[in-house]
C-alpha cells in the first residue's frame, strides 16, 4: 500500500488546488514534490493537499479531524503562520497573536500525535519578504515593520513546537534571504508572501532534503 503524504497549511500550500478532487495538489511546492517523488518512486507514495487559502493556525486546528486525523497520513508537513500576522492588518483585526499561535500549534501537534502516534511530521518555517502585500501604505505606515517583527515570532514559535515534539523543522526565511542576493524578492515571492514558481522550487528543495531525514 502506498504511503500517504499530507500537505497542510494556507494559500502557499493550497496554491489553486481543486477541492473537489482529492488527488489535486495545486500548482505549488506540493505539486513539485509529487512530480519528483512520484517519478522517482512510482506507486510508493500518495499525495494529498489540504491547504486552504487564508487559513491561520486556529483554522487548521478547527479542521483537525476532517483534514488531518481522519486522512490517516504516514507523513505530514505544515506551513502556517503568515496569515496569523496578515489578518491583523488591513482593517481586519482577525490575526492570532504569537502566544496564542504557539499554544494552538502545540495543541494541534499534541492531538495529532495522540491520534496517529506513527505519523512523521515536518514543520515549515513561515516567511515574508518585502513586496506589494507587505510594504507600508498610507493607512498603515508600519506595515512592513509589523510583518518583519511578527512573522519571525511565529517562526520562532513553530521551531519551539518542533523541538518540543521531536519533529523536523524546515528553515525557509534564511534560504529566501540568501536567494534575494541573486534576484529581487519579487522573483521568489510575487507579493512578499506568495511564492513564484521559483519560490515554490526553493521550498520543494528544502522539503525534500528534510524528508530524507525522516
């Protein structure tokens, strides 16, 4: 029986997947992982993407049974955190502060591990670059300051959760910062948040390196 790999997260993971088709992985890094691993290991893995655009950690936790536990994956990766910051901006005021983010993330992992003790989990670092979504505006002159201060707080929390539960943590911010020495931020993240095809390739490279350690 094929091993099941579950991708979980927000729009960066969702990336246009067809939610009526469980085999649809969208057009981002989950598709790239599926293409490479599926080609190199025919029939060994099944790939399911349950990322949902706009999700915060509380949204992922709210669907923990339907979209995580009930699917009984063998492997799972999670990339979440930027919306927990972004949703506090632009007049929405619906973000998740760093302390609550960590508390809910811890609950999520604890409950998933209790239900699926053999599940191997990878936590991806949330990231941000300067771009149209993150630059200051007339109504929010401190917008970039908020992003560059708050997203790293969610990243640090995610890393602590990984360390607490003995999970693989995948750093991405430093990789993107290094990539920006070769090409501008918009080459990797089209608006400072959502990856371009090249940005998704970068994530896939780090995902695959981490997967090999499981």
